C-alpha cells in the first residue's frame, strides 16, 4: 500500500439502471452539436463542434440537489445525451466507435453563462464557466445491451413543469460514432469516460428553488433542484 499523504478520494461513479456502479474517469463535453442552439447563442453553425471537459467529481447523482454556484447571476441548464465509454481506444474508426460504448444516460451541463461570455470575449478558457462543483447532474446509465444505440428520439428539459428545451437526437450535427472517432484523435479514451454530446435550443437561466427534469426518449431521465 502506498504511503499517501492523505486518504485518496473515492472514485466518482454513476448508478447503472440494472444495478451496480459505473466508475467515472473523465467527463468530456461536445460544444455546438445542435444547429438551433448554435444560432440561439449567436454562433456560426458552419463551425465544427469542439471539446471541453468537466472534472469527474462535478457529477450530481440520484436526483440530489444542485447548489447555485458562486460568482454568477446567469446560471443555465443544457440537457444532453451522455455516452458512457466501456472499452479503451484511441484513433478509433467511426465504423468501430459504437463498440466502445457501454451505455447512455440523460445529463445536464450546468453553465455559468455570464462567466462563459466574459471568457469567450477575452479568448480565455471556459473551465470556470463549465467545470465547477456540481455542474453535471446525471441520471442512471442504461446499458447499450438493453436499449441499443439511440440515434433519434425526443430530448427535453422542463423547469417547474414548464418545458424549456425540446429537440431530437437525430438533430445532432455529429453522431455518437463520429464524436467518439473525432475525440479519440485528441485523447485516448478509457473505460469510465463520459461524453456529454451537446444540447438543443432553449437554454435559459434558473434560480434557487427551480426543479429541473430532463428526459431522453428511450434512454432515461435526470432530475435536480437548484438550492
């Protein structure tokens, strides 16, 4: 046993719908993967999607509350399909990419939108706008062996029972397979990685007390209250 200076933190994990836990190594996110969301944010839909990251311990699981973060007055929700990687690989061919998927979940990419706007204007990294504590609520993971590889179906998010986001997985610019293939050119993917695949239009601000409920047809749900 190594002589650690302090006790190592337990690994972050997500419940699997049929039982057990999925240990999480890294969380990657895809930016600008739905054309309508690209337009609502004032960006050019001809620009290719790109990648950023959140720390694994940013996850919020089991419907737990999400604290309203410091240093923001414009806290936004972004409902997303989450891909759980179950097999290592790098420079993965698109034709082989789905072989690396363990399963799927519904997740929410919480964003300090005002901090993001400042960072974008200054040409600085987005990390403090995207990778802060409790920034990644997620539902349970459904194994692909049970649900297949969903490439169409409604993706929605409601706040206090009022729908704010609605799209379809078929509207994604990059498919799951294309996303995995491209991301694996930049980094070696490992079992335990999660990929948040982008959000449809309708993102908006939330306040303390708001109940967020996301649903992806054929995949599952995610729920959290802002406190």
